[in-house]
């Protein structure tokens, strides 16, 4: 198995490479670093395309050379130029060719430093990728000896969330990381004009938390039944007036990653980030891995067999 | 009924089951010293929150009639309830049928008047442990006033004239003064009751913490009218302005059959139903109104009304005032009962107490300021309205403010502007009113007063979906089939009785727990609460139609029957013990 790193052509490259390296070390996988160039047009009269194509190829080769230097930590990596009509299609094609376990991307430069921001490639992959997609926050760096210490899984309390938790637990166990099941209760302030006091929404969150705690316990039990569960395993609930403060409220180390499931409304086999997941992803201070439901099922089955 | 009846024939268990003997003795000591010697008042500001809450519960427990926290499930358990610990059996009660009956009554009464402790309230909102609960005191006088203005204006003023003016004639101006003064007095009393409970909530939760479960249930019966029926009333008004706008802009109106209640000559008021449906969707998705949104709405509402006044005043004809009070004072009071509807929302100021800077000073000032602004606007609108056309023309006039301007100016554009403003502001008022209703029922569901389905939160949207849908279906039915005047009057009677209970509650609490720390005290006690009570009674008795009062009485009886058959058994206070 292998991880595909989508290589951007600018300063974002380092973040994607460092995340790819970190995950490859944790999961003991190798990397395929991919840069995508547009395919050649049908030969025209002026042969001007060939010149342009040559220029693109040269650019790509330079980017890959730079990537070779940026990647550290003794991870085996393959460097590939893919010809495809779009970057997203090129990455998916290579991922399928190599039976990759994951596609790793950097954040858009339009985002805030230290937070995940979707670029155009990520937007597309987050709705269509057949494998999990990992996103590095903008400016992400990991030293050559950094390891993943904790995997947090965003847990909504629905039936397929337990499956996701089990799937992530299996991966966390393989990486030797702790597992944290986290749910986020987000309600705005109670509008004072309603005349019901300032705590009406807190009551809603508490009642929700009561239910979700039970679902978390069930997920914890399912994780404990795994032949090789991760250790330690914990559960937590973040609360806040908005997503940013709810995510912040549970605390994050420097060496964690966050896993979220794709929306229950999207297609089974593909990543499809719903409004909720996308908010969680955008406010995450650590790298995020979005897992399509199909992959979650496969990973959960694998976790149940792992010894 | 005095404390003697409540206490029942046996010693009272006021300490929790696991309390030590010393603790019980200490509590007993409080009982025997009703003057309160031995636990003086503490300066509220100096205390930590935890100590504050503990002190509060102790204070109330010591002062108020004792409570029994066992559920009424069967007579067997009933008999044991008032005993301090199960070691002393009720041999006498079981062998003597009359004693048992007396016992039963005493126990039910004790249960009906049990109070929810503030500690329980804080643990329910989760702020005791999570630390998110204590809100920064960040609201100043200006913002608080805007909250009052924003919550009040928009409920009724856009539509109330066409139902109120035919009752009083041009003297409707005095009806606004009368209703406004009573609303102001009650809001002050409300603020004291709210300030006596250190946790923020609705008047239902304040009544639960201070006056007992059955009173809270009665208040809740009123609140269902103040919120649920009010939302139906505002959405009917919204449908009128939507129709006016459609007529002005496209020259087409929704046919009468689909835009009127059956009594008004239609089948169903479809636009009103659709508005409620829209609000339902938004609330399920988790919509809410921020302070900023409120500020924007206040500006829109005031702009629209000031525009009406500015344009309408050009049509001022003093001879429309010639017959100032054609129905006499009785007519003025009748109209006051009607327009009281347009003052609901003023009490929202009182529930913000926990976040208000220097509440002792800010609270009364904000209530009075908001009232003055609202009253000034209402009186100006009413004066301009009745000066623009003879009072007989108001009857049956739909989307009144639009229609008046169209007449004054002779073209439709000012009416169109008013209609747009009204559609936006009535929409926001309806949304927030339905929101309030769902949250009150949510609180009741958590307390076991209504079935737990009302307290069920959907894990995905994190909103009480079933609750919202039930509330919206009922409101949509009311809005679709009941004429607007009746909705106004039902809302008015509910609000007035809720305020009446609150004002009485202030007096009771001053007598039973004089040393209880209060964030805010009514100025001019006892005159203000007494005036407030008299004002409410006067408007209810003289200002409302007998049918309204009868329907209201039936409604309260239904709710009380519900309480004594369901609520008293399922109360969380009972099942926890």
C-alpha cells in the first residue's frame, strides 16, 4: 500500500510533503509524490504545443526535484508526473493505479495559517475521492522524528459513526497512537429577545450531550472488542458558541490528527464532505483525514481481523 | 392556603434522604425561626457563584413552605412521603381512612408546591461543571433597551389598529397609554422575580424555583398563549401585508378563500400557514437571532414606523378627532385589552438580568426607556392613523398601515414600502416567538411536565426537531383557522394572567423570603406590584370579551388536569428523590 501526495507547485508543497512523510512513517507505508500536468493537445500546425508541453514537463521535473529535498525522515518515495485534464482526476487516477490508501493534500494559500483551507483540488477531491483524503493545515511542518501520538475521530452519534470510530481505531492502533472520540455541540447564544433567559441553548446542548455520551460509550465498547485496540482510548465532548470554539475547547497537542467521516448523504464509496464535517475540517488546528463511508467499512472490517 | 396545610400532619422531610442528622436538625432549626435570625443576608456581589447558589437554595428552603419530592404513584407510597425518613411508618395513616385522606391531600399539595432548586437548574444547563455558564455582564443600558424595543415592536402595531380602533374610536391613543403603563408595571415586577433567581430562564422557570410546581404549570399555560397564540396572531398579520404587497406590486392578490380564516369568509389562511412552515424549517436547521440581527431589525422596524408617521401626518385632519371617545371609557378599556398584545415582549428585558451590567440601576431604566420609546412610537402611529381617516373606516381594514398611506398619498408606493418593512419585521418576530415557545416546552419536557419527546434533541442538527414540528403544526392550525381578533385577545389574556401571577409572586416572595438576595428590587414596593395586579385584573375583567375569559378558564383547567394526572407523577423532582 502507498500514500499519494498531491504536490502543489509553490510553498504549499512542504506542508503536503511533511504530512505525507508523517503519515507514511506512522503507518509504515511508502509515498508516491505526484504532480499533474495537462495532457498534450492533438498535434497542430505550428507545433507550438510541443514547446509548451516541454516547458510544463520541465516545471514538473523541477517541482519533483525540490520535493525530493524537502521530504525527510527516511520515507521511501516514488516521484511521478501524471498527465490528466485536472489535478484532481490525475491524483485519483494514480491513487487507483497504485491501490493507494490515502491522498494527501496541502491547504489553500487563501486560508488562515494553522487551519485547514480547501483549495480547488481539495474541494473536488473531498466530494469525489474513492479513498480517504488527508489535508495539512496551512503552514504545517513536522520534524523528521515526529510521530502521530493521538488520533481524534469526530463522532456524530449516528450508526455509521461507530463504524468510523472502529475503522479509525484500527488505523490508530497500527500507528501506535492513542484514540480520542470527540463530539462537538455547537449552539449559538440564546437570543435574549425571546424572553427565555440566556441558557435555553445550553439546555439543548446538555440534552444532546446526554444522548451522544451514550453513543460514545457504545463506540468505546465496540473499539474495546477489537483484537488489537489502540491505547489509551478516550471520549470527549467539545462545546461552544461556534465551531471554532467547540473544537478549541477539547485541546489539541502538536502531534495529533483528526479523522472525520464523509456525509451520510453522499455516495457510499466516495468522500463527500457535508456541511457539518466541512465546518469541523475548516476549524481543525491539526491535519485532517476525511474518510469515505466505503473506506470506513473496509477499514473497520480489517481492524476486526488485525492481530 | 397557609404553610400549616402544606406542612401536613407529620414532621417534614426537608433534607435529602442521605442528609445527616445534624443537617436535618439544622434545617429544623430554620423552621422554628421564621424571623430568619441566624442567617443574615450576605452581600450578593461579594460571593462566589457556587456559594451564591448554595446560599440561595438554603435560604429558600428555610423560608418557603416545605416540599415533598416523591412522585404520586400509589397511595401506599404517598402515605410515607412526608415522614422524615422511612423508619417512621405511617401506621396511623393507614389504619384511619379520614387521616389517610387528609394525608393524601396534604401530600398532593406538598408535591404540587415543590420547587426546583437552583442547583438543579444550573446542573441542567451544564454550567455548574463546565464553567461556561456564568455569563460575562456585558449588556449595558443601550443594548438592553434595544432588546426591549426589538422584542416588543412588531408584534402588533402593524395590524392592531383595525381591530382596536372600532372598539374605542380615536381614544385608542389612551388605550395604548393604559396598556403600556400596565405592561411597564408588570415588567418591573417580572424583573424582580427574575432577579431573585440567580439562574436565567423564562417566567416558567422563575415560578418553578420560587412559587412551586403547580404555579409554574399555570404560568406555562399562560406562556403557551403568550408565545404560541401570539405567533399565530403575528403570522395572520404577516399574511395581510403579503397580500397588500402582492396587490400593489403585481396587481394580483391571493384569493380570499385561501387568505382568510373560515370566520372571515375563507377556508384557510394559507400565507400564515406557510410563514409558520418557513419558521419551522429555519428553527430545525438551528437558526437563531444574534444581538446584531436584533439591532438591524430594530432599525428596520423603527424606520418603517417613522416613515408611516412622516408620510401619514400629511393627511392629518383634526376633525377626525371630533368624536374622540364614541364608546366612552368602557371602549377605551376594551381596546386596551386588545392592544395589550402589542406590548408583549417587553418582559424579555427582565430575563436578560444575568448578563446585565449593574442590574439594579440598568434594569428599571431599560424597562422604562424601552417602554417610553415603544409607547411614543405606538401613540404617534395611532394618532397619525386615526387623524388620517374617520374611525369607522378601520373596521375590517387589512394591512392597515399600508391602506392608510395609500389613501393619504393617493398612490401605492408608500404602502408598498410599509408592506415590505412589515413583512420583514413580522417575520422576525414570528420566528423568535416560535423559538421561545419551543424552548419553554423543551424546559418543561426536561422537568417531566410534558412528555419527554419535547426534550429530545436531534443529534445531527442539535435542535429539538419533534418539539419544533409539534409546536409549528399547532400554531399553523391556529393561524390558518382562527380569526385575528380572537388570537390577539387570547394572547392578551394569557400574558396578563402570567404577569398577574408574577406580580403576586413578588409580594409572596417578599413576605416569605425577605432576605433572599435579589439582583433587582421593584421601586416603590408595595405600590408597584399592587398597581400592577390591579391593572392586570382591570384589563382582564373589563377589557376582554367574556368568551375570551371563558376559553382561557377552560384552557387553564385543562392544563391543571393535565398537571394532576401527568405532570405530578412524571416530574423530575419527584423521580429524582
